[in-house]
């Protein structure tokens, strides 16, 4: 896609046409890391296209790289598209140097939560990740221009704002790009669910050429076949972390499923029984025994204690 650089310049300047934006979306989905790095370089102010003087730009470029003894080939011309192409060639060169000099073969950190509770991890940029049980994240020990995280499972992120260094989370079905916000990601074999608590995030489907932007209290679900959004979030999407639950005429089986995200599979349903009860209640980090007592009184079920920390619902 040899003409992509002038179109990228127009895209970053908010001057691209709708057809050109479609080209950019295709490029972005096919080359997410390159796009993110070029965006970071653009925002950092290494190269600008307005009033671009290719000769001065090349001279500046030459001075930056003189220590590397690279052969200089002068470039001339004032045509805007040529200027944009030169700009992105320079940006591309900076990107290659950056990758070679500061990334190379970075040390990768892998954190797995094998505990019975959520695990808190603070990253080198000050951002904090809370991982649900059985989840894992991997990331470079020291971030570069982008802050890249790979997630398996579920985690809640509080991201330190840094407009020059986008924070990018890659899950099974999507990539999530943020500048500074807090949000939850739950990914499994069926799809990746994203719920935003504060700020703004961009969600790009890995299987479809679709991107959506989510704001406070909005959510999205990315699957192999679709990317859908909602203007509200499940009130219990963070309950696995906080222990606070709110149910309103919620089917009993769904109540048990959500409670088990915090109480670690301590409640077991009888697969042979049909539970037709709905529950309206709030639980604020209650001991499991108190939760069991409320359920018994409300739904007319009995709980058989299996061991110190689990019950069978009869």
C-alpha cells in the first residue's frame, strides 16, 4: 500500500475523506503496531506536515542521524503529498531506529493470578491492573513509545494518562487503545467484553474492519462475527473485584453465576432442578454465610454445606 503515508498525514490532520478513512481503517487493522507507533511519533511532534519544507526537514533529519554515518540523499519539492511522504519516511526511519535501539528484544514480564482472590499489579508507568482469578497479562518490563499489554482472562485497568504513549491492550477478539481511563475487560472463548468506568477507549475488532469508541458507562462485545455496543453496563461487571452486588428481579441462576465470580465458585446449582426464583437484593462484601441466609429466605431454597467455603443449593 505505497500511497498510505500521504493518506495517514491527512488522517492525522483530520483532513481525510470518507474513502480515505476506510483505507486507513484497513491499514490500522492490518498493521496495528505500526499505526500506533506512527501516531505516537506524530503526537510527539517529531514531524509536522503543515508548511512542510522538505529540504529543512531533511537537514534536520540528517543532523539527528549524523552520528550513525548514514548516507544523505537530498530531497526537494514543495508538493504537499511529497512532503507528507517525506515526513512519514522520516517517521518510519525514527520508528525503525527506536525499535532497534530501545526495544530490540525487550524483557517480557508475565504475571499469572493463581490466587483465590484478585491480584493487583502496578506497571512501570504507574498504571494499575487488577487481575481476576486464573487471568494473566504479559508486557515489556519497560514501556517504549507504546504501552502494550496482552491479556488472557479478565482484568480491571486504571491507566495513567499520557497522550504521547498510548496504552494498548490486546485480547482474543479485539485491541483496546486508551490514553488515560479505567475500564474492565473480560475475554473468553466466546468473545471479549469491554466496560468503561471513566474516560474513553477505542475498541478495534481483530476479525472485522470495525472500530468503536466507548465513553463512561458504555460497553462493547467483540466476537469472531461482530462488534456490538451498549449505552449501559452490567451493574455487577466489577463485582468480581469489589464484592459489591446489585440484583433487580435477576434470575436465580444468573445470581449464582455472578456471585461465584467473587466467592470463587462456592455456590453449586443442582443441574436437575429448575430454579424459577428471581432475586432483588444488594450485597456489600458480605460474608458468604450471610449471603446464603438471604438467598434461603428470599428464594425458598436450602443450602447444604459442602465444606467450610462452599454450598450446594437444593
